[in-house]
C-alpha cells in the first residue's frame, strides 16, 4: 500500500524529463499483464485489449515525434511537428473515451446492467459494418473498383445483418425509445436513453473533470482542423514539451487504471507497479479530477 508520505517523496523526486519514461514503464507492465491473460479473453475483452495496444503504440509515436523529426532528404534539418503531435493526442483522447463508454454500464438506467457492455459492443461493431457498407457504396460507380469488391460488399452486408439481429434480441434494444432505435440502426453507437452522445458527453464515464476535458478536446481539435486558428496555433507555439505532452500522460495513467480494472485487477496491487510509478499515476489521476 502506498502511503501519503511515500507518494510525496516519489513525486518530489521525479524530474520532468523522467515522466515519459516512467509512464512508458507503466504502459509496458499493463501490456505484459494483458498479454498474459489474452487466452482467457472473450471477443469483447479482446477488442478492448486491441484498443490498449493501439493506445500504447500511439503513445510511443508521440514520444518519438516529440524528440524532433528530420526531413527525409535533408537530414541536417529538423523540426518539431506540433500539429501532428496534437492530432495524435486527440486520437488517443477519443480512444480512451471510447474504451470508457464501452466498459461502463451507466447509460441505460437499470434496464439490463449485466448486458449493457455486450449491447454497446454489438452497437460499436454494427457501426463499423455500416461504415464498411458506406465505403463500398462510394466505389459503386467508380471505374477502378478494388479487387474483391463485390465479395467484400456482400460480406459486409451479411455481417451487418447478423449483428443487427443480435442487437434487436437484447433487452436494452427492446426498451429503447423509437428515436434511439432509429439512431442505432443508422450507425450511431454513442447513445444513451435520450440522445446521441458527443465526445464531451463521454467524459462522464471517466474521472476527468468536465471543464478540463471540454477545454482540452477543443484545443486539440483546433489543431486537427485546417482553420486559420490552426495555423496561428502552430506558428505561435512556445515549444514547451512538458506542457505539450501533459494531457498525454494523464490519458496514459487513466487508461492504465481502467484497462486493468476492466479485467478485475487493481493497478495498486502489491508488486504490479513500483511505488514510484504508482505515485506518478495517482498524481495524473488527481490532475484529471481537479483541473
């Protein structure tokens, strides 16, 4: 058990330039744990494991970019790609929110608490097949269709119909308002009993304070969209790496806590992390709640 005295001692000892490596070590240990139990995972848990693996890769990519990038054919010239770093962190932010929504049973009241995560899993899969169908439809009148176009289209339709049949058999679907059933069938997967949820709405399934989460996502989105404001932000960035990556560390800490918890384990179990690592994770958890 981590005492308050130990927590303060470790937080005071960790320098800013050590933070990315300490959090990397946390993610590595979580990854190792998930790999060790992968054989016992069902389809729903395998999907969430895949989300964590993607999260870990993107975390590493952001760290790589934060070291500076060389021009391919001018290796003597390098730059810090602020826009791409923020776009990746935005993607990581959405990935974490997606995992949280799919892992909780707080969206549909008491209709079917035990079946809610499976219902959400099906809705998420169904949305993916809707997206596949739309992609194939774009090729409908295209002269140079991809190899296996018709087979791919037919397979997507078949999978979509099979998943929809599973969805309509669930207790939650049967008790959804008619409007929400329509939204679900159109491919909307971020829903509750009354509306389609925004990314900011998904913050309620996390420890992140709503005000902080909304501001941070808005800031990251400004970089993602090709607006005048995006160019101004890029041009006037102060190149403060610690500030640039602070939200990334918060997301990594929260994702680690959550993904371990979704498999019935706790991250502060004796020996899972070092007390130094645990102290930093709890520090970022506090920042997420109190910012």
